[in-house]
């Protein structure tokens, strides 16, 4: 890497009354690829000081007018993030030590060893970069998991928010229930981010995607050689979640053996890796989610009752989107604001017809489907306002009926295709994959009219 | 454009002739010895018993030929700049003058046996490095590049005599400009 290619140059200000010191230091730093400038006294230094302008300030302890100690305090007041390194003659080391107590990063004694100076500056730069990356990442994580990301003003959602606030600070096991796409993982992350475990990881396991054989190794890891293909020792998800939260999505899908293993680890908080005999203790909080009716599964004998009660300590049910239609405009505008910038399009809103259609649709895929629909609409929209034709929703004037029986759905679907095809019976029958006679019978049966 | 080597109270003819060839290879420019008398006395700090390299640069500029050239002073004394305990050399960034010294490049200074071959290599590398600055190239983060900053003698041995791809391109670009 070459410093010339760095997008942001590190800036250094040298404050010293000796011209030769100022010149030789700034020259040294410029050759090292830093942006450097100097000031002969406190007045000149203060003139050149602006918050965030200088990353590192070398400050001579003995300056005419105002001494370095006093200037250090003034600099800290203007720019608390600037790293101050005191420059001192051998005789003033005591003062330099005092300045360290006042918040200086370090001090150098004139003349300084070039190797020492180079390493000191490199270390400050490294530390500052790590700090800024750390702050940036924390902000991103905060933004990612903030409860504000879960949008809703519907009373059912307000109740969910209340439950999150109540349960988050505790270590209680939480069961999140809701249809696919309702945002169960977002709720789990919100609980984690509001808990004291937020600086430790939240590990997600999608139990729906695990086969019976894989679950144990996925949960608890394995030792090298534990089974064919186990070429290395691998940590399991419970071990990775130590100190943090483990989120078991679609927990209702795990098999009988995994249910027993899970029950044991919840009770003992320890386990052994597959193929190992060493007990590993872990400290985790458990959050589960399911879209299955687990009570029914218990009755049917496919899910252990004791495990169910262990998981269902504190339950949060997320309503499907069709039961909180009043949130749809709010969600649409939220997704529009969030996505339009990243897609680089200036879309201002939705036409009233488009919004009516969005509110009328039954959203079987819930908020996830709505988000995808808005994203697609932003991409295809040619005007500044999203219109009906931009929406990827099949025409369904009456929406989906509350009666979701097969017959009711068939009636709505046939009517929808008939309208799309302009009541052309031949084309409609082709699309539906039935013959014309059958279509006529169904039109008659459901009393469909143009 | 040519490069002059200015011996500053420096008498080792073998080192000068090998340096001449190395600079010619590195920069692809004609390199010549500049015979001018140069006394170091005014640049000596009696307390530190060292020689101010910035002062040497200003003296080099005073006696420099009035033409498009780079001048590398070669000395054998201990060099310093006021804020640092020592330097191996100094150069004007995008300027005309540079200086290097063999004083801290010698193994015997660190209690090791004399190693003339190593001294020759180190001098050539430091000379190319300082002249690189006169062509406007700053320190490079590529450890093998000649423009990598080195602050102790053994570190010089780790880098090559060559410019990395980026510094090499910069050198060619800046050679055309001057």
C-alpha cells in the first residue's frame, strides 16, 4: 500500500517556537505521507485549530506567551478527539508527565530517535483508525437492530413494542410467534440489542434448514475426525453465542433427538462437542421463533411438551400484516425512504390509487413481501410517484376474502384472471389450465359477472 | 537532466564508483562526479558532535551547477536534523539536493565486524531513496520498495534497490516533468 493512495490523509500539526524543529518535523511527516503544518506559538496554533481538522498535534511544553500545558487544555476544549503528543527538552520531563495526566497521549524528548517517532505516529494512526471503525460499526449495528426499524402504530404492534421493552433487560427465554415474513428475527435482534448482552454476539440458527443429522453438529460443534468430513474442530452455534443470545428460528422443525439435546443444554448450560468428551459451559440467552402451532404439535406428539414449556416462557405474537392494515401506508413510506436513496431514484410517494391497492392486498408474505413490492416498484417507476402499474400485485379488486377456503380463493382467482384477460373465455381457460366448459361451469357456480 | 555525486570530505573511490553505476541503473540518467570543494565545518554542532544535514543541503544548493540536475552529497560523518537524534540522509522533496552519509551504515558502529559489501549495498539504497525524494516521491508502505522508510541500519538490508510499481510510475512521470 502506498500512502499516496489513502483516501483520507492523516493530518499533523507541530507547535514549537524553534523554526528548525518545526521545519524538520513537518518535512519528516510529509515524506512519510502525512499532511503536516506548523505553528510557532499558541496564538497561531489556535488560529489553525478547528474541530476534526488535526488528527495529531505535537506540542512544545515551553512556548512564548501561553505555555504548552495551558494550550493543551484549550486544544482539548476545541477538539477533544485530537491526539496530543508533548515535545519536551530533557529538563522538563516532569511537566511532560503532568501533561499525560491531563490527557496527552505521550511525550517525546528532543532530540527524538527517528525510529521511535515513526512508530509512535504509526501507532496513533492505527489506534485512531480502529477507534473510528469501532464507532462506525457500533452505529451501524445500533441502526440495524434498533426497535425503530420495526414500524407500526397499530395497537397490536404497540403491544409487541411494550413486550419487547419489558422482556429485553431480563434473561428470560422468549418465544416469538408469527407467520413467515412478519419480522420475527427483527424482534429477536431488537430484544438482544436492548439487553445487557448487546455487546456480545447474537447467533441465528435457521432450524428449518437443518437435517436431523446436521443439527447436533450445528448446535454443539464437532471435534476433528468426529465423522467423515470432519477435517477440523468446529465450534457450534451455542459456543459462538457465549455471553450473547442464540436465536433459534423455526424451532418447531427440529427432530426428536435435537429436541432432547436442546432440552439438556437449556437445563445444564453445558454440552460436549460431537466426538468430544470435554464439557463446555456456555452463558447464553435463548430466543426462539416459530410459525408452527407448537401446542398442536405437542398434542400430536411431534414436539416434546417439557421442551415446549421451557421455550414458551415469555411469548410474543406478531400479527400478520392483513390484521394491521392501518400500518401499510406507514410501512410503505418507511421502505420508500429507506430504499429510494440506495437505489438512487428520487421517488416522492405513492399515488392514492396505488396506496389503496397496497392496503387492499392480503399480503400472504407479510412485511417481507410488502418491502420487496415497494423495492420493485421503486426500480420500475418512471415517474416521481409510484403508480398502480408499478406494483407487482395481481389485480384483485375485491381483495382476498376473509373466508380463505379453497372455494372462496378459487372464485377470487378466476374472477381476477377473467378481468385480466378482458373476459376472453378461451384465453382465461388457457391461463387457468382448464377447458372452456369447466370454466363456464365455474363462472355459473360462483355467479361471476362482467 | 543528469545526476551529480558530490563527495563531501569523502575519499573512498571504490564506493563512489559503485554508487555511480547503481544510480545510473536506478534512474536511467547520466551520473557524474561533481568536483567542488566543500567544508563541513559550519554544519557541525559541537554539543552533539554531529552535522546538520539541512545545513548541508543549503550549502549544496549554493554551489550547484545552474542546470536541470539533481545533486547527491556523499559524506562519512554523523548527520542529524534538530529534532531527531540522527538521520541516514536528507533530501529536498521535489527539489535539487540530497545528502547521505555512510557513518551509521557501517556494521562496526554497532559492534559488528567490518562488512564492506553490506556498506556498499546500504549506501546505494539510501542514495537511491534520498534521490527518489528529489523526484517528489514520498515514503512507500511496500516493505520491499526502495522508498520504504527505514530508521535503523539492518532494516535497509530487507528492502530491495528497486522502486515498486507505483513509485516507479511516479518516478517516470516526474522525470518527464522536470
